[in-house]
C-alpha cells in the first residue's frame, strides 16, 4: 500500500479501492494494532456530516473483498463488536528508495476511481484503448491530447479534439506547462496531475 500515490498493489497490479475505503484502510494501518471506534472513524471519514452507520460497514466489506479477507475468519481487519475495527495483520513501514528505480514512476494522473502512471516522453490521452492514458468517455476523442515529459518539464497539448483540453479553464491548444496539483479537463473528464515528491513515507502491508 503506497500512501503517497494512493495505490493498493498486488504485485505490480493495481487493486481498486474507493477513496473512502482507501482512507479507512490508511487509518487502520496507522493505528495498528489499536482498535479505532466507529465514532472516531466516522469523524475522520465524514467530518461534520451525518451518515448512516451502515456506510462504515460497506467500506470494511469493500476492503476485505479487495485484500482477500474473510469476515468470519479475518486475517487483516478485525471487527470489535459494538465498538469498531482494527488492523491486525503483519505490516511494515518502509522509506522510499533513493535509486534509479524510484524515478520510473514520478508523474501520474488522478482520475475518477484510479491512478494513471505517466512515462517519460509522449503520453497520448484518448478514447482509443491503445492510448497510454485511456479515458472511456464519449466526450473524449480517440486521440484527444498528449502529455510530454522531458526531464523536469511537463506539458499538455490538445490534439485538435472535438471538445477541447483545458488546464484550470485555460484552453491548451498550444503546449501548456504542468505543475503538481494542476487540474486538466479532457472533454468532460477532469483529472489531477501529480508529481512524486521524495521524502513521503510508503506504507507496505502484506496481504497474503
């Protein structure tokens, strides 16, 4: 589990978790092996918002499904009846590795329900499944735009798409430089551009 990129991985494969489920798993890992009460979890996940207690149980079920846990014989997420939940599997905190390997995945897009890694050079964005950044939306052209990574310089440029490409509302008909946290809109799909920052801890947990 990589907190800095908000990814849950099984080997090299992404395991899908909704944003709230990811936040819940993060909270349980940080507190392990301490039990977190339902009230504490509600305050963290839904501050100043009233939600049904069933919402928390749904997130726990989502986590268990993602990591192959069994509510009847839990290995990772333990239910404390009428109180809360705890993570009681083996997990080890590791620092990021300062090596060439750490530079492979330095840029990515945060899209709805997933993270999309970007590689050095040209990354074509489009509805075509062969595009490096595949966005399955009728508002996105087959070859909609391209993101070019050249060292520390990253730009996005529209490829004469039907519905356009914008960075914070600015049309990207010519290359527009990108900075960490910039919001990019391709057609009707908005994503956030992120850059990996050294020094953020990576939380690794064994899930079988």
